[in-house]
C-alpha cells in the first residue's frame, strides 16, 4: 500500500473511501478543509416517503367502533396521522398514492357517489384542506396514479352506474402528472391514448409511476424512459395492480372486445388477455413478458402496488421463477384484506432510502391502535413490521434472511 494510504483516519470515515481521501491529503492546504471534505464524504443521501393506496371515497366502513363511517372521515384521520408521523421523522420528500381514489359509481345498494364528488373530498383531505398533507410546514409532493375503479368510472363498467361515466379523477390525476389542463373525455378511445405514465428522479433514485400494470404499452414507455437513466441508478416502479395482475383487467379477447356483463372483462390494460377467453383464465403469458422485461433491466430494484391491500413485503419470482423482484404491498384505509375487518391493523407505509449505504427500508406504521376509542392527535403511532433490502448492482450481492429482515452482504 502506498505510504500516503497508511496514515490513520477517523473511524467515521468509510473504509471504501480511505484510499481516495488519503491520496488527496497532501494536496489539502489546511486541516479544516480536510475536515470539511471528510464530513461531506461521510454524509448519506437519504430519501423518505410515505405510501398509501385505495382510498375508495364513496364507501363506508366500521371505524372507531362505529358502523357506516365515510371514507372521507377515515382518510382525513389517516392524513392527520401522517402529519403527526412526519413531525418525528424530518422532511418527507413525497407521498405516493397508487389509485382507487374513487369507488366505482355502481347503482347496487348502497349507491356510490360520483367520481367528481369523490375527487372533491380527496382534494380537500390530501391537497388543499386545513388538515391536508403538510409536513414540517412545507407541502409535500403528492404523486398519484389511477386505479381500476377510477378508470372504470371514466370508460364504463359492465354493471349499471350513475352517472354512466365520469372522468373527473382521471382528468385530475393526468393533469397533476403532466402539468397540463386538458379536459379528459370519457370512453375507451380517449383513455387508451391518455394513460398516466411519468417518472421523477428523487435522491439518486429513478421513480417510475405507471398506468395500472406494466403491460406492453407501459413497457414500451418504460423502455424509452429507462434509456435516459444510468444503468447504475436504482429504479423503483409504482403502479396499481400487483405483479400477478388480474385477468379481468385485460382487454376482452372475445368478439368485438367490448365491456359487457357476459364476459366481464374491464378493458383497463392495453392488451387482450392471451391466456384464455374468460376472466378465470390465468395471466401467465403476460406476467412472463413482464419478467423478461425485468431481466433486461437489472437496475429495477423494487415494485410498489395497491389493489390487493395489506402491508407486506415479498419477492415476486414470476410464473417461471426467473426473477427476484422486491415487492411492497400497501394497506388501504377502507378495503384492507386484514384492516377492513380489524381496524387496529390500519396502516400506511414509511420508506427510507439511503443511497450511500444502498439500502431501502419499508415500515408498517399502524395509525389506529386504539380502535374502539376516538383517536385524537396524540394517539400513538406504532411501528409494525419492517423490512430492509439492499439495492446495489445484483452481481455484487449475496442475500441473507434474518428474523424477517432481508439483508445483503457484499461479496469480497
């Protein structure tokens, strides 16, 4: 080792950087300058965000022991809890919300309110109202996507709805994503030409927000978008559907491919279902196509989704077991698989990314642990389950699992 690299440095200096820092030492004119350099070298780049999905305005649930509480009340309470949580963590960079802002406007009792009414309530609770998202006195960026209920309200559904179509949520989400002010028309043709796909670079991570699920048209957009990103930059996908996408969300493969009560396909994606002619057919071919895309893009490190709602972190391997995608599933304030009947399990997700250490931590934040008693502003927030994954280049890693945590050791 060169003599200049044998001097003793403070223990806080990362080992991997010692040689580089020591080689610069003789060029520094003052000890104070060295101290400043070391402090900058040791400082991590941290991104923090909160994640929720499936607000389902227009529905009701049992909340604080009372039946029939509206989604507006439940979501408003959750936002207050997010504000409370953010006051203890420091600046939150953004909040992700991956769709089903509205519920479908179905006429079956109880009738569901219009998408426009749902958006007005959502906007008040999340964006503009007196208790809206406002972390550390700075309004945090709210990054939105549509869900299957929002799209069906815009293009129609095979059950009776009033109004028959209402594209308000699609219009608002689209215009927020693109900074536009278009009038979003109802119907299949306009929707097919105006999907919501966008990306943001935040804290050294490329965040891709994609329409419904990565079907062929979304993957084409992603391919172009990833062409602008360094192959060493970690990428996260946010979308509504889980990787094991529901077959009913594909275009009807039968006849004139319409939305109808016989076939019950919802025509939310760009592709006709390739695996069969009924909604009970699997979506194996389509999932394999997505897995092949992931193999070509190893810098995609995580997949965040709603639709099937509960806090869970798991590895999606694809139908052919040829991928290993870190997948993050989030709860719903209204329709959680567990919290829908056990309100003590209501949660949102807190994510902390440290690009210096190359780690991503996801935590379940339980926000209604008192349940049957009214949760005031000082009601405790409880950290539930927690998972940490490493997100560097795959070739340099060896995976471990210890006590429910996914850990990674660098190969030497």
